[in-house]
C-alpha cells in the first residue's frame, strides 16, 4: 500500500490524505501542488522523477 506522507517535503505544508493538493513521484516523495508546479516544475528534486497528483483517499 502506498505510504501517505502528510507534509510537503519542501515547505512542510500540511497535506492530509484527503487533500487534492498533494503531488508524488514514483518513490513517494511528496510535495504540495504549489511547490511541485512553481518551484519544481513537476520534477522530483530527489530522484528526478515525474510528479503526479496523489489520489485522494477519502477520510471516511
Ligand atoms: Zn510545498
Ligand atoms: Zn522522488
């Protein structure tokens, strides 16, 4: 199962599991949409992988 990190690795913004603003790479590095789009240009700085929107896991 995908580990769900709850914080952006760059700015530490809170990214709850049901947030639509979380972006991940295939190694599960996790970033907020703002960092991913503006700062990182959709490329993971750790592994150079593509960042895609993390699927929402409903809290209920
Ligand atoms: Zn961020
Ligand atoms: Zn990565």
